[in-house]
C-alpha cells in the first residue's frame, strides 16, 4: 500500500524515495524485526529476479529497493496485520519498544479531509515548510523535523482556522506558532479518538500525537537540543519574512526570502 508524502499529495518534486507499506500476517511471518526484514528482502528478490540482490537490501526498519538507472529508492516497510479494521497494523518502533499501531488508510483520509477544506493551498504550504526543513538539514546535519511532524503542525494550524490561501501569511503563521509555543504545547487531533483517551504528560520535550493512535507521540525521540534547533531556525525564518515585508527594494525582499526558501527563490 502506497504511503507517506507521495500518497498524501504533500511530497516535494525532488522526491527520490517512495514509502510503501507491506502488510504481512503476523502469525505466518517472523516475529523479530531483523528476521522479518530478511524474510521480506528474500520475497522481494523473488518478485524482482531481474534486479541484482544488492539492489534489494534490509535497512534499519525497512527493505530498500534501489533502481540503478533512475536512482529512485523504494522503502518497503513491513506492517504486521492482526485482523484489525481500517487496515490497522503494527510497525516496529524506532526506539526498539513494542510495535506501534497505525493505519495507512486513516492517515490518508486525515490529510485528504484537510486538503478538501483548503483545496491545493493546504498541501502547498506543507510542501513549502518541507522545503525549508530540507534547507535546514543541508546547513546542519543534526537538524531534525520529519515530514510527518511537519504535516501535523500545519494540520493543527488549519484546524485552528488559519487560512492557507496566502502563502506568505501562512508560512509566517507556521513559524510564529513554532516560536511562540516553542513546541512545548501538545498537539493532538480528535478525528479517530476523543481527547480524553490521550495519556498524561509524557515528560518529552515535544508532544505531537499520531491522529490514529493516541498512545503514539511521534516526536518522542526528539530531545531538548532538537526542539531548540527547530525553534531557533523558525525564529530566523520569521525575522526574514518580517524584514521582507518592510524591505524598501524588491531585491532586498527577495534576498530575505532566499534566507527562508533558498537561493533558487526568485519572487
């Protein structure tokens, strides 16, 4: 099942990897993650005999299919299915804890619902923020802000009544939210569960809960240094946008926006 940004329609044009969820019956496949990934790699090699074995390799949490000519990578993530409705299944946790319940169809419906309210603008603002994140990672290899968290922040603002129609204002709202809240305010949604089911304070620097699993803080692995880097970068972006608004020349305004969206920005 196609998943991730491409399936949601929030991917960047420079996308060079695709996420695919591969459902397996938990009672008929290996239970440990390393064994399951090796098992999945063998099944994929059988399915694609024209590819060299080293083009299909297990990674830490997925099996990567690498196409030699295009350079495209497909990350195949095993989802252990136990018969739950809405294609709910279990992913291995990044921190080595117990498997995490998720639902690809419900995640897609969550984003599509918000896209329907603000047509193409909602997805485009997410793309702009993701591009900004991409630039930050290029400047600092320790900067972290994964795609899913970006989508949740923009979704939270959209649900709060922020219009995405004016991209300048929408980006300013995103960075302003990060700076003012310092990402210390809990983000959660009630599409698939009531707020009363959320856990108490987790003690984590950032709390952003999966909209289909109230027990899963998707930012649980982010520490205080990660939070501070995100807030600092957002402050810099917010200041650049503010300066661009009051710049006395178009050239200076473009320079300010290039600090946010990179040198390819031309206004």
